[in-house]
C-alpha cells in the first residue's frame, strides 16, 4: 500500500511527528524514496 502510494505521488505536505519508526521501516522508506520522482530528474539518491 505505502509502496504504491510513494511510487504514484510526487510530494507530501504534511507529516505526523508523533509516529515512531523502526530502523527497518526507515530503511525501506529510504529505498522507496530512491524510486520516487526528483527535481529535474536529478536522482541524487543512488
């Protein structure tokens, strides 16, 4: 679900600061961020 959302959405404007993440979830989110759109297609995360 989150995977599909991140791959189909360009940007997020709101964040819930009360939510905590495990290291594994954080690593998975960073990996997904590598596949998301970037400004001018620079793709700085490789």
